[in-house]
């Protein structure tokens, strides 16, 4: 080892699954350099993998750094990840370094010798039972509220050969779930298109589930629908962010589809794959969202009956087009609208979870529950199941008989067959 100053590290991750996956590469790289992963309080280096998507995320990161500064053995604090210029400037006086994530192999640290290894060539140290595989980075869509094109840059697809190699490695190691990641996977173009990529991975020998996010309604073709239907390993689960149910707002968001287009896409999906679980993202309180426009969203939201949804209050971000638009909805009103949608979601997810009672389902065991002796798992439709079992089962498939349900998930017991 080339240093004795740094022997341990810790990584704290904010944001989406792509950030989790990026952190896994930093961990893999640091391990190769002889460092050991440790809790933050005992580490020589703490890496904070950040997210600028909403102001609340940046505020949380700031609070975290202030706390880390109080740790007795004073770790070196490195801030990296998806940061807007403005947020980088704000956090930089608090951190020891603010460094670009993709250049981790040439970060100015004594134990590194500036190797310039392309980020995707770094080996992964996976942090859970899901094998995340980033198939593309960046985004070209420029939804008017979104920071991603500024923090991650333009869209880039990794070659399919590289993606398939990474998937095969994960399967060989025994991973039962492969999750393909990209901001807009339907426009994947790494030598083959997205449908073809799914079909190729589906052919790989082994017992595993194949998931992917995120899909954009504008690119969600029949071809993809039939691919999900035909490929046995591709799960009957689809995350399709709608963002708003009002056409004027969708236009201002630079989302080139109408509420009617979205309804029809969902209809086509459900016609072909009736038991598909459907989730979405919605933003409430976008500039210009009047009560009437919000009602259009609420109507679509209750009509479609989602299994799950991530509802966000609009947060103005610098550099984005929407940050130039006048904010017309108060924070209090955003909270009210959020609450209305959460109530609708509670009803629709309860309805969606009900039919599972009494059924025997395949479940991938994902983690321990806080309740002693209990575990969490996920169904094919990405529903959480709570059941009794020992932690050796984590990462494995089990059969569970569903005994109860609520809006937020299912309860069950392990079934012998
Ligand atoms: N590429 C994905 C997701 C990007 S970010 C997509 O196209 O949908 C994840 C979610 O965060 C978005 O779907 C959106 O609902 C939410 N989001 C993004 N920017 C936001 C902002 N400025 N304010 C509130 N929510 C935002
Ligand atoms: Fe993920 Fe976007 Fe946040 Fe980056 S900015 S971590 S891509 S949600
Ligand atoms: Fe963001 Fe829209 Fe791309 S939400 S990541 S600009 S598809």
C-alpha cells in the first residue's frame, strides 16, 4: 500500500439508484487500493455522493456535512456526484474537496496515482442483493424542471457488449435481480436498441428477474410492451413517470405527450399484460398549476389506479428553464396537493394489493426488518412483503403465501412449495 494516512473509507449516498450504483464503483475502486469500508465515525475518508434534484436533498447534504465535521477523528470529507454549479459552490467551503465522480481514479489523494481509468472500467462492489447495471448516463430530454442534463451531461449509452458482460458476471455470482438503469432507457442505443438489449439479457441462462428504469412516455413503444410480455425474466412491473395530468403543464414541463396519450399508453400496456404493476412520478405545484390544472392531475391519478407513485413538490432549480418561470403555488398549497394525491394513492394501492391475499408468490428476499426475526422481500410487481425468516435467505427467492395486505405492502409466510 502506498499510504499510511488513509486506511478506511465510508460512502454516504443521496439520490437515485444510479447514484447507488456509482457509489458501488467508488467502493470497488477504494477496496482495490487497499482501503477498508467502515462506519463514517471511524473512517479516514468520507465520500458524499450527492444529488441536486430538489432543494430538500441539498439541504440534507449540507446538514450531514456539518455533522460529519464534528466527528472526533476528523475524516477527510469529499463531496461528489450530481451537483449543480450553485450547490457545488455552496457546499465547497464545508468540504475538503469537491470532485467529479467519473474521474475518481485521478482524484488528488496521496494513495492514488492519477490513473485516468474510465469510470465504467472500475470494478463494482455491490451493496445489496440487486445487481444494478447502468446502461446509459446523462439525458437529452431537458424537462424544464430537471437538473440531470446539467449535472450528468448529455445522454451516453454504454455498448451492449459491455452491459451484457456485466450482467453475466452478476448472474454467475448468484444475483437474482438485475436492474438496468438510465434516465431514459427507451432511447438506449449501445449498438442495439432497448428491446433488443432486453431480449439478449433474457436469453442469458439463469434464474433471475430483469427490471429497468426509467421509461419516458414519449418513447414507450409497442415494441417494448411486447418485449416485456414475451421475455419471461422481464418483470411485470413498469415505472412510467407522468409528472402531470394537465396538457398545458406538460407542455411547460417540456414533456412532449398529452394526458390522453398517457392514458392510451397505459391502456395498451394493460391490454397486453393485465397483471402488470404500474408506478409513476408526479410533481405538484409546478409554475402555473392552478387548482383546475391540478384537478386534471388528480383525475388522471385516480383514474389510472397506480400500484405506487412518488409524489414531489416542485422545487425550483438553478440553470433549468422552469427556474425562469414565476412560481405561482405556495409551499403550503403544494403540501395540500401532495396530501390529496397521497390519499388517492392509498386507496388505489390498497385496491391493487387486495387480490394478492391468499396467493402464493415468488419473492426475492431483500433485507432484514427492524422487527426481530422478520425479513422484507419484493414480489415481481415490486411490492414489499414482510415475513418471518432467517437472514441467510437474503438474496434468494422464496415462495410466500400472502396472509394480509395494506396500502403500503403485503404480509406473508414462507410456503414450502
Ligand atoms: N429520468 C427520470 C427521473 C428523473 S428525477 C424521468 O424522466 O422521469 C426523478 C423524479 O424527480 C422525476 O421524475 C420528477 O418527478 C422529480 N423531479 C425532478 N426534478 C424535480 C424538481 N425540480 N422538483 C420536484 N421534483 C422533481
Ligand atoms: Fe439521480 Fe438525478 Fe439525483 Fe443525479 S440528480 S442522483 S440522476 S435523481
Ligand atoms: Fe430529467 Fe426529464 Fe431527463 S426528468 S432525467 S430531463 S427525462
